[in-house]
C-alpha cells in the first residue's frame, strides 16, 4: 500500500516539475513586443514659428536685441521615446527647407530638442516649405525605421517693432 502511495506521489511530483519546466520554456520563448516607433509631437503640423520673439530677451542675454535682425526664434522639437529604450544610442533630428537645401542635423539622446537662434531670422521668401523628422540611431545595430514621419512647419514674417522687415545689412 505504501508503495502505491509512493508511486502516486512520485507521479504527481514528476507532473508538477514537468509543468514548471515546460512553463518556463514557453516563457523563455515568448516573443518581445514589437518596437514602438517615434511619433512627432511638436511643433504640430503646419505650425508657425514666431520670429523676432521678445520672449528670447531673457534667453539670448549675450546677444540682446539686434536692431536689424530682431531677437531671433525658438523651435522646441518634441517626439515620443522609441521603445525599447535599451536599443537607442541617440536620435537624429533633421530639419530643412525644401528638398534642395542641406538639412540641419542634430544628434541628441533626449526625445526633445530646443533650437534657439539668437539674433537670427528667416527671410520673407524662405518662410515656407520647412519640414522636420526624427530617426533613431541604435546601439550597435540598425533600428528599423518604417516610413519616418515628416512634419511641415513655417515661419512668421520677421518684423521689427516699427513693422519694417528684418534685414541683414
């Protein structure tokens, strides 16, 4: 009788150990979730960037107000983090005007970038047709980017306090 109970007990223990091992093997083979691509947040599509922005007076303290260029402009770029974050070395922010102009490229490890141009302006004929995008640079591996979003923005006309256009003498 004791042998019969011992066999039943051993069968039960074997079954439990097998289920635990199989369960762990299944968990180990579980496929990680697909990467979460970058989503552009700001500036929003077709945003207008203010030029000769007086709010820059406190930021551009060394430059101050330029009589012909104005205070300058600020563009705060923001996007969602790429997940999994462990695969990200850095982000490359690219913004440019049209297709023929060379892009401005910025590498950053953060998912936001504040571009400040003190005493700078975009001339009236170049205020439109600007675009920005972000790509992910992976740690020792290529991070798949499927159709990265490109977002359009424009600049307001740069006007001085007397309403005359900003000029570069």
